């Protein structure tokens, strides 16, 4: 399969619907494609939402219920068509459409009692690297939704956002490529299973290990 066709497998891989052979081939492709790596990371929050739904599925829903090929095609098509739109709104809308298609009224049972929490925002600039970053964190039932805005005029280079837990653990939230000498703000989004009050700090690092900026959690 051509590399361009492999790009379309990112959503299916994140949702776990590729067969073993295609998943193995996509993982080889993933090692050399930052674009697909970023897309797989973006599918993290809705995938976790679906896992939570599966664990809480009432018995009235057939245990083998799953998204069919046409539903998956619509899911991937919507993400691709609106890739530059506000990612949080798109991804949660897609996740919600899958749940509604599977269970309908069961969604009301699962969402009852949920509460909205205020977003936490931190900003920092590193004097040595010149990188400016702003992290906005929204607490969710499964962990935290993380939105990053970053200005870095020293590209091109591949970067990633790391969260450091208060227990010393590290999670990679998302990754992206900084264009060549482009200081315009870049916005990316990802998720972590840590809640906001479990996070000690956020670090932006290049893929070769250089620490570009650190943001301390409030």
C-alpha cells in the first residue's frame, strides 16, 4: 500500500479496528511519519471515551456492538475535512456520534451527573531558546484535555509536549513539527490520563532531547 494511503489508517489504528497485518504495516509507517503520529495522538481522547463507554455499557446493548465500516468512513472523513478547525470540538463530536449510533438512549445514562470544571492555563517563555508556550488544561472524567499554543522561530525541528506527574511519571501528550523559521503561533491538542491536580509541570522538548521551555502547573 502506498504511503499516502497509509495516512488514512491513522484513525482506524487509534480506534483499534485494523486487522493484525494492517496494524503491523501501519506501525512501520508510523515510525517515519510525524503527521500520522500527531493524528494518532489526537484520537486519544475520543478513544478513551469509547473505552469508558464500553466498560459501562448496559446489558441492553449487544456485547458485540461496534462501529460498522460506513460509520468509520464518516468518522475519518469528518476528521480529515475539518483538520484545521478547533480540534477539541471536532473530536468530541465524532466520539459522541459513535456512541449515539451504538446505544442511543444509553448516552443519557452515562452522561448524567457530569460536571464542568474551569480550565487551567499557564504561560511561559524560555530566555535561552526563545520559545513561548501557553498550555490550557480542562479536567475530564478520563484525565485531562490539553491544548497547546507555541511560538518557535528556530525550526525546522520535531517537538513534543510532555507532562510530568507529581509522582515523577512522564506522559507524551502530543507532537508536531516546527516549520522553517516560522514564529507564527502553532496550536496542537492532545490528552493525558492525569488530572490537572496530578500534574507538576509541562515541558516542551525537541525529539533529540533538547528542553525548549518548562511551564509549572499552578
